C-alpha cells in the first residue's frame, strides 16, 4: 500500500484531508506543526515538529511514498516569516524527499501566485506568474522548486494551485470564481496520489465553477473531474454586498492585492 505523509495537518485544509483521506483507506501519517495533534482514532500515525529541522523532516518522511505538503505560512505576512516557513522550510522538506527516496510530492501552491491577473482573464495552466504579495511570491518559488526537483532529482511533483478551500459553501462574490469544494478537493488529492508516472505538472485546485478564473485544459492526465459548482449558491450570494474594496474587485487575488498596494496616482512618474 502507498504510504502518504501530510504536512500542515493542523490547518484548515489539513484537517479536512486528515479526516477524509483516512476514510478512503489511505495509509496516512499526519504532521501538525510545532504542537501535538490530538489522535482521531486509536493508533493514528501522527507527529509534530519544526520542519526546518532535518531530523523532524526525516521522521515525517521515513518509509513514505507520497508527500502532500501543506505546511507553511498561508496568509500574507512580513517577508522574514515567509522566508523561514515557505522558503527555508520548503528547502529542508525537499532535501528530506531526496534523503528518504520519496517518489512524489503534491505541493500546495496558491491562486495568489497569479493574483495580479485581472478578474476578466481566464488563465490556462501556462499563465505567467503574477503574485499579489510575499505569500504569493513564495508559491512561485515553491512551484519552481517542485519542477526543479523533478528535473534534477527525479522526484515527481504536482503543483496544486489552490483556490478557496474552506470546507464549507462559498460565502461571497469572489468565491463564485475561486471555490474549491471539499468533495472535489478530496477527489483531486486521491487522483494526485494514485495517478501513475506523472512527472511534473500543475493543476488549478478549483471546483467546476461556472465563473471560474481558471482553465484546467492540459491536466487531463490526472483524471480530475470536479463535480461541485459554486453557481448553485449564487442566488443567495448575489443578494449580499460584495465585501471587497474597488481595487480588490479588479484582481483575481481579491483582498490580498490591496495589502500594501501603491495607488496608481502615487506611483513613480505620476504627479
């Protein structure tokens, strides 16, 4: 049986996968960051620790075939924190993949690596990076590192560009384009674990939303066929005011865009 490790198991998406993957019979080892996890059942394979420590990484990856890597800072934060958790930590984890001869990594990338694209754009898998902050920038690094470890070290990699994975229905206008329902999330992860000979590829982590910003054409090899659609919730959402400010409404990254955003009239060359 394939042994799967899950880092970031104490986060929102990690808690969903920790529960749902085990329901599907996945032989799972879950790591919950610096604080111990409470077991969900007797004999559950759990651990914790700082993934910047190679010894902790080796405990996570020993005997593992596939890593789902969710750990790291998942919101916009000052650059030093992003560097430590999303760059330094990622490097230590990927070197651990090499030491432990892990076959495949599923890297949790983010739509915020593309957040400065207009909401009017429909992005294909080869769309250029346009990060909306230091967090999104760290995911550019992560996708490139995942690609490099396949090209240079033969570790298969799948970059999953996650939309809005809340574990609950969409709640606001932007979610009509970005929502990643739980059923689809779990189905995609199961495909990423089980698909043979994937090499390196990327996929948009999004449901089959009528208003989606993203086009998964080219990712057919994964066999991912999302069934959920945020449009089912549109009648209620459209009755509510859009919580985003006028700048955020223009860009796919939403509220991340306006954090430390320089207004156009304050930019160089503007009077």
